[in-house]
C-alpha cells in the first residue's frame, strides 16, 4: 500500500478524530450549526419539508453519464428553506475545498482537500449521512489537497485523489483498487465502465476502466489540451474535449469523428445531439457524424475578464440552460432561438429538477424558475469560493452543495 494512503473507519455517530492522532490538524469537527443563512421567500404557499430519510440516488456529477444535469422524478427544495447540516471546518482555510458529492442509499460521498497549519496536505474521501451529516467513514490520502467529484455504484465509490483514480468500498471506505496512470479530468460512469482523461507519455489520453477492479479496457489519444473536461457517454460513444471535440467508440476506443472547435465545458448528450460550451458560444452537433447543427452566443454582462461557458449546461429534450459571465441563457435545443437571458450575479453548474434550476457560486445556492429564469430564492452562506465546476446534488425536498464546507438544506 502506498505510504501516503491510510484508511480511517467509524460507525454511525462515532467521533473519528480520536483515530487520527497521527494526523493533527487535518481532520476536525464534522458538523457545524448554521447561524448565518439567509433565504428568499420561496415558492408562494410552500412549507418547510424536513425529510426523515433521503432515498434518492444521484450517482455522479451532473446526475448521469451524459452530463445532462436534469434529474427526473425529483422535486427539490422550493419552499421556505431550512438548514439540515453543515459538514466540515467552521472557518475558511486557504487551500481547503470540497468536491461535488454523489448520493446513494441515504449516504453522500465526497472528497475534501486540506492543507494544515504545518503545510502538509491531504485529501479525504468521506461517507456522510444525508439527513444529519454524521460521518460514516473517512479515507485519507497524503500529498494532495485536490477535491474532485465522486461517483457511486452499488458497491463502490470512485474518486480522483490528486491525479490518482481510486475505487473504495462504499460500505467501509477501504480502497479496492487504484489506477496507476495520472487522471486529470472528472469521471463518467456508464454501466460497468468508468471513463477519465489523463496523461500518457506527455500527451492526453482517454481511458476506459472496469468499475469492478480498475483494470484498463482501452486507451486512446485525445486533444484535451491543458484543462481536459469531464467525458460524456451515451452508451455507444464517449465525447471528450479540449482543443477539439472528439467522439470515441465506447467499446473499442476508436475515434468516430472530431470537430475542430475548442471546448471549454464538458459535453452534454441528449437525443441525437451533442451540446458543448466553446468560449462564449454554445455549439450543437449531430451525434452521428459530428456536423455542426447550429451555434449561438450567450449573453455576457461584463462581470468577468474571460466570460466563457466553463460549466456544463443543463439540457432537457427541448431547452439548453447555459451559464457564463454570471448570467443564465436558455436556448431552444432544436434551433438557435434564445428563449431568455438573465443576469444572476453568480457562476455555477446548473442542475434542473421539476421545473427549477439550481446552481451554486460565490457562497450562495440559487433557485430559479426554468420557464423564465426568475429568482425563487437564494440561500446565502459565509463561504465566498467554490471549486471550479462544483455542482449541487438535488433530491426530494433537499439540496447539497460544496464549498469550503458541504451544505445541506431542505424546503
């Protein structure tokens, strides 16, 4: 076992810090009370709904392997909002961050990167109770403070820790396998295969691995550039980008087509179309042959020096919801018609559930009506930063979102 890797386990409600005598400063108190939250009025006539259990599944970043960001058969929080819990340190610490969680069987799985007072870094992978925030287990990796998104299957939690992709037992947190080549993007899980972009011999490569044991099924060179995006998968094809958008056979790794446009956000696949952010432009391609069907510039508001679409849009069967320059633009999927655009004051990765858009940025979670972009409510926190691309997780009447801490709210 790598000398920087240690696993720390705990039962429900137990105090894990006692098991970490050799790691001073890296693992502190789990949950903090919420004394600084502010919300809007929520949907008229709605009531606070605090769940006794959270039974929904949100298996990976943007909900599915296609990166649609659309959660079916779920009604997120829309009423008067209350805090369920906050998980993590009570004060801001430079170099400290949480990754986007996944959700299954009443547990949240997430990563946390830390740098302690002596300058030592560590990344933790956690299992947390989705109702009260009690830690179920924690596994620590030394030498990195990276905090990427997780994915969860029936038995395993998958996470990138620094540049290493690992598979952990979902029940205990014990590492089952690790991939020995550098991983540099988020992960996409489709069936029994996990896809990730990494580095091989100085250039970018797309890897397909077995979820069960981490064995390499195939790899292929891709033009991912220096900032590769999370792959998207539709069952037959994997789509990845950077210097260009590439479609790769999911079984063999052979390139099916490529479109010579720079890609600044992960692709989203829906129906017969592939949607990408390309600078301040949303481009839509034919899934079969890569021909560009249409493009449309999103509205910019002068908030950012580089106002690109850097987060994956949320996409339904008829509308694209893209965020750039702290504004939200809704476009018709079947043509370039702009439905509306609104300035929000925050950037974030949009997630759509039951007619509402949820996104987190600059210390606040915002809920907006998907029909016209109007604000329903905003939940404020003390946090002022969030990891690039961080996305909320939405379940029935609850939402979870990462910053320096993990926040859980209900309504």
